[in-house]
């Protein structure tokens, strides 16, 4: 037992070092950290997760699918969340036909398969996601994720409720709300509540622009460099523009063109892979670039790339290369993988 515990600790440490330094993936199975979900302690799942984070999407998803069919709850959960999250879907999935895509991500049944999440509703994390997708749910959706220590998902729940103009948001005390999303409460607030919200919003926070105020663009750059909420952009720029991070961060934020999108980018579940570990991985960085690309339709991307080249050539080059991965493949064309 002692030897097993030591090996597990070593494997976890090795994986963190691999992602922190940007080295090649470890050549041995590395267990997921922390293994909070049933099935995540399975070495086969842990190795599939390592491959997925390395952006070996084809091998990883096939392994997840085999594990899901064999009853592994963690594999069912990650497939279900990938299926519902476009930014988590990479180039391999994009090039699959509909039938093969459904077969890979879903349980067989019906015309379009069934989400694997339906087979794991007894897991609290899955129940929390179910509350987001239930239009009758209110503040309990946010609080469920907070109780599970899933801050990214809690932000997504708040964004979803705001998009639905859910009246329960008016009952959420501003002091209880995520500081980076206070503007979502401000929209429907009366003058007294707006004053309270404004007093809790940091002076140089970009969401003040969404509350009808003006702020110096340089303050947005400072926020991007220091805010934990801006970690998806920070991690991407550290990877693709290590020498010009400031200009990269500002250009990426403006190209994303959605504060809400930045707030909801990241790990499918902290219980499977931490936000920091996910964002430091090739899959995490690809997910952020994919979301930036999805902010502009295909016809407008050439103009977006040209604009980015004027401000951050390294970010523009990375996005152009990422965009190319998703382009339709011509017959007999050489692979760019």
C-alpha cells in the first residue's frame, strides 16, 4: 500500500512537471489528478486523459468510448461534456461524418444516440450539469457547482441564467456573485442595487465597459496580466507568444469579443483535470484558439487574421495554423497533422 501511494504521488508530480515545462508527454501511464469521480482512478482512463490533453484526440476519444461502453463513469462524463462543448471538440472530431461522431461520443440508441451523461445521473457533478440544462432551475445551479468546487462551471451557470433572463438572479446578493460577472446582475438591477454592484466591481475591470462606463484600454491589459479569470488567454499567450505576452493578451481578448466566453473557457471538470493543468496543455490551448475562431464566421476570419497581424504576429500565426486544421480536406491532399 505504501509503495502504491508513493508511485501515485510520483506520477501526479511528473504530470504536473510535464505540463508546466511544456515537455513531451510522459511515455508511461499517468493517473489523473485528483481522482474524485468514479472511474477516474482507472489507469486506462488516466492514460486516455493524458493523450487527450496532449491533443491526440483520435486515440484518446476512442479509448474513452471503449471505457464508456464498459461502464466507466468518468469516461462517460468526459465524453458527454465534450459532446456539449464546441470549444472542447478538436480537429479530429470536426472531420468525422455525423454517424461516426455520434458513435464515438454517445451511447447507441435512437436516431442520434443518447448522451452518456444520462447513465451517470447519480454522480453529483452530472446532476449539477443537469440543473443547468433544466430551464426551470435557478440559483441552485450556481450553488451546486460552487459546493463541488467547480468555479468555471459555476460561472457558466450564471451566464446561462443571465441569458435566460432568469428572475432568480435578482435575488442573488451581489456579495455572493462571482466578482468577474457582476455586470450580469447590473443589467436588471434598480438604481440602489446598481450602486451596490458598482461598489463591488474593481475599478479597472473590463466588465465596467458592459456597465456603461469608460476605462483606459491600458487598464484592461493590466487586468489581463493579473487576473486569474483571464488565465485561458494568459496560458495561450505564454505558449504562442512568450516574448510579447502583453500585446498577445490584449489582441486575444479583443478577438474573442466576449467577456462571458472568457469566463467560461477551460477544463470540462476540475474533478478530472484542474483548470491550470488543462490550460497549460496542448488541448487546452487549442480549445481557447477554437473559441476565438468561433467568435468570427469563416468569411470574416481573413479580416480578423489581418487585423491580428498588425498587433500580434505570433498570435495571428497560431490562429491561422489552428484554423487550417479545421478546413475541409481536399481529396488526395497531404495531411497537415
